[in-house]
């Protein structure tokens, strides 16, 4: 399937600033350990936290030196899909819905805990982020949601409150397939190219506080506002995004999206916030 959109379709517009998704500031090629990079989180200054979907390891990648600075073993091999770093605490999401958390102290993983949720491998949990205003983690599912209150093809974002590490059964946000389809049409995009929408990563913008959700399968980025309404939809050009599965921002609002290599090198794309 090829792209045939004009360049302006690949511009993200958000609260008076934008990102040009076909012109990244920098492309960081990763070594073989991160060929299957599956999650991405901003850590501090030039450091990004990365995971891949086979090893229970946290990789701290220095974008200035363009090298993995440190590898921290935290668990057994498994299908790890999402990561978020909040202060000195690391949260890592497994595809079966479990979240592992540990402290980063002296460069090691300490006091490892497992947070169990009501989600399972059938939900295929893929994205994890931190919503600071409500002190909670958000989890997005690639496959079906886990609530009988909603239609099967509704998209649900679940939450874990960090004050008590408690998973809430009722979703924090939901939006339906039909609602998304209507927004895709409003944006003059082709539904057949961007549906079904299967989320692979989630992040919250540090300035607008909007929620960014990427889908590798349908090559689409959806932005929700703080009320959970769709603000915009933006296509991800296939020649640029091989298999995008990780997304995060630094404190200034610069955007990072990671992609698996699919036989080649995994990589991270960096985008400047433009006013």
C-alpha cells in the first residue's frame, strides 16, 4: 500500500505549534540489541529509556553520543511493549497487561514490583504513558478492550493510579471506531489505509497535555484532547515509519518516535517543536 497524500497531510497541528513528520531533525540508528525496539520514554537531558520485545532489559540510550549508555536487567525474557519513566521510577508494560516497576538507583533496578491488571494477552497491551495532572499511568490496547460496557471495536485507554498502584476496570478514555472513521474522512484521508486502528504507542504532550496515540498497523497518529475527544488524525508515511511502536516527548516538547527495523536497524526519529 502506497502513500499519495500531499506533504501538508503529514503536519501535526497542536495548540499553536506543529511537527513536520516527513522531515525529522535527526534519525538515530540503533545497534542489534534494539533492532526490535518496542517502547520509548524520555529519561533525562540526552537520555532515552528503551525496551525491546524479547528481553527483560532497560536500555538507556544517549542521543548525544548515539550509543547505548547502560543496560539494566530487570526481569525474565518476555514480550515487553511499553515504558514510562517517572522521576527515578521505571514502569514497563508487558503485552499480557502486567506492569513492572522498579527504582533506578546507582544504575541498577531495585525493589521490583509487579502490578497486575484485569487485562490479558488477548487485549495485547502495547502503550504506556504518565498523565501528570492526575498522577496516573495510561495503558492502551492493540486489540479488543476489556469492558462489557462498550462495543467490541471501541478503543479504550485504561489507568493505574500511582498513589495506590491500583488498576481501574473502567477506562479513563474511550472512542469508537465509527467516531475515528468520521474524523479520518473529515481529514480527507482514506479509511481503508488507516483502519483498523491498532494502537502501538501512547504519550502525553508536556505543553498541550493532549494524548498522542500511534498505530503501526494502520500508520496513523491520533491526538485526543484532555476530554478524550479526537483533535486530529495524521498519517505516518510508510517509507519513513517502518514499524512505529514507541513515542515520547522531552520536557521542551520535542517529539521522538521509535521504529523496529524489520530486518534492518531499529531507529529513533527526533522532531523539533515548531511554532
